[in-house]
C-alpha cells in the first residue's frame, strides 16, 4: 500500500471494512499482512477468508 497516499487509503479501508476502528486502521500502517490480520480478528474470518477479502482490495489501491 502506498504510504504517500495513506490518508486516502485509510478512508478506502474504512469504507470496505467498516467494522475496523480508526485505531485498528492506524495500526495497519500500510502493511497488507497487518490489514489481513486485523480483518481476520475483527470479522472472525479464517486466515484464508481474510486473505481472499484483502488481496483484491489492496491490489486495487495500487
């Protein structure tokens, strides 16, 4: 994820994963792995399901 556009990316993450708190999103700090982990925990997804949700989303941010 592009750190230069982090404020814009944060908004898109919030739109896609509305259950994530601002604190959760700030903890991601541009890391796809951290985002996947947060989505897994907050949404109670399996690791595979979280990856399935996050990978296409993060690819669209490039």
